[in-house]
């Protein structure tokens, strides 16, 4: 599940993240005889997952594609009234995903690992292959960017029953 979350945070597409998670598990299985315990098993797995996702992102950049299904899906979502509800509970998860998708990849990875996966600063630094200070800087900058994104969002109108009071 954690491999999927990492893939989803980097790729931003649930179906493709599932495919990448399966590919990662296959690479882990094939690479297991070569694992010599130089790093913890979870660090080794996260490194494989991160590198697999980075390879996919590079491949996408070299060969961009547009799916006609995604365009139709986006239009269909826009037309569903339930997804535009003013109930704060109904769209919370979509709002978080949408806001995270607007962040640069390095910030999105650090936020996902630290807050969603509840990894320590040291573990995040190890998994991403960056210094500890960089992790703290990225977290600070990512939170600042999220605040900016949140301040740009239009205010949510009060439900009709509250307006009638």
C-alpha cells in the first residue's frame, strides 16, 4: 500500500500508480537475491519505487500522450453536481489531492512521506536521497505553497438552510 501511495504522489493517476506498484513489486522480487542489507529493507523498497516512478516520468516527458478517455472523464466529473457540493466533508479528499497535484514534485513527495506516510525527517531524507536540511526546507516551502493555493480558492458558499436564518 505504501508503494502505491508513493507512486500515486509522484504520478498523480490512480490507475497508473497501481500499474507502477505492480511493476515495483516485480522488480523487488527479481532484485531480492541481490539485496545485501546495506540499507534497511524499507529504504531499499522505497528506492526501487522512487526510481521506477522517476523512470516513468522521464518516459512520459520524452513521449507525451493524451488519452481521449481522460478528456471525456474530466468533462463528466465537471457536470456531476455532487462533486460540486458545498458540504465541507464531501469534497475534502478531492481538494487535498487537487492541491497536492499543483505542487512541484519534490514538495509533493516530501509532504506525502512525512505527513501521509508518517515517516521521520531522517527516513524521508534517506528515502529521497537528500540531506536532512533539504527535507525540512522542502516541508516548509511546501506548506507555504499550500497556504498560497488555499488562499486563492474561492470561498465556499454557506448551505441554503444557513442563508435563510
